[in-house]
């Protein structure tokens, strides 16, 4: 659906930069409720002055010295400013907004700083700057007071609140998008064999950053847990789990506190709870090939790929009924039942790896150097397209590639290196008026 900038928002969103900070670039509508309002410019100037004053106070607090004369003068300035607030409060029109009262309370909070300052020597230059900021603030407040009758402050305030609400609504819709770019990788650690998996839980609470580590693609049942990425890098292991069954492949996923993996030499999916240490569910994935019948190009019993995205839990595999081409199934995370399936035309054995973002499967054409995202299939529209999204296969052999919706990043196991790729997604956020 084509969308006008005046009606909605176009957003390019990138999960993280190399320093771990969130990146989100917003192309906003042309209409701007406040930018051309001269009164709003005065308010922004007022905010800048208050912020400058706060910064001056912080520096002053670090470099304060004793000087009673300057402290007394400052106190006089403060009391004079407080008197101005009383005058403003007497104006009935000003009482229509809470902003002046909030500013008054903030200034009252500054008054207790005076006896603290009396205990130290005063930096004359900073005090002069501080007094200048107070005078500037007083001047701006006086200017607003003189013009307060020229416009409806409450109306402006409501318009700003409305804009904030719209922005919040837009951010809530930033859950899905189309893959545009893959950057990186960032090497987190080098450990283990050439093949393995590592992951975090996309549904974990914000402060829960546990990492799980599963080395090798077969003949192993030990899952290692780390409390954070930092602990993972340093090797500070917090717990180990001995699974009741060996796993097959490297395409496991941790989702909502449980580990989902393919039981060795079978097409059975296991749901294992980390909290209870017990199997909560297991179910055979009907017709799914296993034990290197339909693996990815690198082999390693990677026939069944379990993954999660913003929509839920998925299984990607191939069947004889679909001529060895990829089948996508959405799973019930509690019972592991197949809720719905989509049959694609892409041969599973020709795929290097794959991952889901927002209900769309993205498939790479190789696990070796020169790989790129070559094919995508949307479960929303049941359509496919060929793509050309390259990424840097730094260590030449990828045996695990999974998207984490919370981190907006791809976790990869690259020839004994645990790496992260950053993804850039394109979003079109529709307004209520769009159909």
C-alpha cells in the first residue's frame, strides 16, 4: 500500500551498531504541529536554558569552593526568581498548564544547594555563568508571561500530547519489517568445534540476558548456560543441563524459557524446560526428512531447522511430498502441533541456511564464502521472490544462522566463531485511515 508522508510514517530500523546501541531512522510526515510556532520556539529556548543551567550546577557541584559573598548573591537571585513564579501563578491564564508549576518545583529543589555551596570555595567564572543563565531564564519567562494572552497555551500542550501519543503508537507497530541489509559480523567469541549453536531467548525479560551454548551437531547432550554475554565471553559458566536425548544438527532455538531441538535420528521435536529440567512436550513432525536426507548444503543432520520471530515458533524442513523443497510450518509452542504449513519451491539441499523475520523466510544460497540471502517466502501472502542481500562470511563456513527478534540481530556459528550480524529492516507504518 502506497502511503503519503502526510498520512503515515516511513521507518528504516537497524537493530544495533557495533557498540550495541539501538539505531532507528524515521522519515516523518511533512506536517509538523509545532516547528513553525514562534511560541514553541520560545519554549524550546526555555528548555535549553534550563538544561544549560542544570549542567552548570553539575559542574559547580564538582568544583565548588568557599565564597560567602557569591553564595549570598546567588540566594538573592533564587529568591527573586521564586517571587516571579508567584506572580506567574497569580495569573489565571497561566494556571491552565502544569508546566510553570513544574518549573517552580524544579527551582525549589535547587534552593537546598545553597547551604551546600557555602561549605566550599566558589569558582568565580562558573558562578558568573550560573547567574547569567538565571537572568536568561528570567528573561525568557518574562517574555512568555507578556505574550501568554496571545495564544492558547493549553491547546498547544494538547497538540504536543497528541503527537507524543501518535509516536508511541507508531513505535508499537515497529515489530515487523522487510529485510534490507545485513552488516557485520561482530565476533563475540572463538570457541568449540566448527559446528554448533548459541542463542538468547527473544521473549526473556529485559534484564535477563542469559546465553545458551550447544557445541557440535551430534553425539552431545550438554547445554551450557551463561548469565550474560560478558560471562559468555569470559567463560564464566553459570549452569549446565544434561538433556535426556542427544540432539541432531545445530538448528535449535530457546523460546519463552524452553529449548526446542530435534531429537537425534528422528523427526521428533523436543520441548525442554530450563526451569524444571524436564521435557514438556515432544511430537513427530509428519513427513519431515531427517538424518541427512534433506540437510542444508553443509550437512550435519541439519534437516529440521527450528526458529522463532516476532510472530512465533517455526519449523523449516523438507518432505518427499514436496519433492525435497522447503516446507514452513508454524508450531504451537505448548503442544508442538502444526498450526499451518506453506510449501515453497526452493530445494532444501541447495540452501546454505535460513531464518525467519516477521513471518518471512529468508534463505541463503550457500554456507561458504560469497553467500547471500537469495530467496524469500512470505507466509502472509504465500508468495516468494528472489533477493540479493550479501553478507560477510568472515570465517568461510556457517553452520548456524538464526534471527533474534529482541536483539534485531542474526546469531551465527561461523567455523568455530560465535558472531552477530546486524540487520536493517524497512517498515511502512499505516495509519488508521489507510485500508
